[in-house]
C-alpha cells in the first residue's frame, strides 16, 4: 500500500472539522444547561450542531471511500448550507448574556464555518485541487527518493 501525500490535506480538514464540532457540541450543551432557555430558543442551535455533524460524516465517508472527487458538488453545496446556517446561529450565540458558554459555542461554530469554507474552496475548484495535489506530490517525491534509486547505486 503506497502512502499518498495528497490525501493528507482533506484528511487534516476532516480531523479539524470534527475537533471544531466537538467544541461546538460542548458549547451548545453548556448553553442549554446554564441558560435554561426555552426549547424554541435552543432548537436552531441543536439543529445546526447536528447538521454540521451529518455533513462532516458525509465528507469523511466520501473521502475514505475514495468518491470525494465524484461527490465534489454535493460536498461543496452541503458545506455551504451548513456554514450559512451556523453563521446565522453564531449571531444568536454572541448575543446572549452568559458569556463563557455562549463564547465556547460561538468559537466552535466559527471554527466549523472556517473549515467548511476550506472544504468548499478545496473541492469547489477542480483546477486548484489538482494543483495543490500535484504540488504536494512533487515536494513529497523530491524529499523521499524512490526505492529503486537505492538499488541502482554501485556497491563500494
């Protein structure tokens, strides 16, 4: 099995998106616990949190099954929808009175939006994606010589 360096960029974005989602989940749960708001106030925040989780799972599934190139349109459109929804909810998070919990939820929401935008840029532009992959692969092959080069050297 050959190590493919270009896969590292989407893999890092999957890891970042799940870390950001955990921060978002913790912040929304803390808000729900501390504020004791009505369910109508918290429902959009919970929907946004689990919408982000669903999109993150979709992205990870597409990446790990190798169909992320074919699903680029779906990934970009879903990432755009969840980023928009989270941006709207972030305004609600920043306008509440209990600062620590709201700021934690807002930090997770903003982090998820940033990673979603990176995913949209990476998958939305096929030419850019190919250039990034080719550049990373060129650097990786220059830094790590192929195993045949060792066998071709004369013995001393």
